[in-house]
C-alpha cells in the first residue's frame, strides 16, 4: 500500500473514533499493517539475508515518514512521529541500531 492509502485508512478510523484512546488504537493498527506489509514483502522477495531485511525495514520506514507527513499536514499538528516506525523497530531489535 502507498503512504496516502495508509493515511486515508487512518483518516477513516479517526472519523469513527469517539475518544483519544481510539485514535491511539488507529495509529497502532496502522503500525501493525506496516509490519504485515514488511512481512509480505519479505516473503514475496524471498528474503534470506540480513541486508535484504534491513532494506525492507528502511523502505517501510520511509513510507511511514511519508504517511506521518500526510497526516500531520492534514491536522496541522504533530500527531504522528515521523521516525515512529524506526523507533519502534529499534525498540524491539536494538541490534539494528545504526543500520536503519
């Protein structure tokens, strides 16, 4: 999916949200979709090396930054951290520090 498609999905979820917790859950759900897309890319590309995995993570991180810029621009506030995907990955896999 493209960043704009993720943003549109997020906007739809926000419209349905009744409180801040549901908006937070919408961000979480988008993050899960990004992770699933990364997994699907790994399978489709038959990734077997660390460098190929890192390339996909970098690709997803760049897409997250684009998604965040779209969302933040629409709302006029810093709602989504532009480096949020990268920070999440590094929080789970600190061994990748300096590689993303």
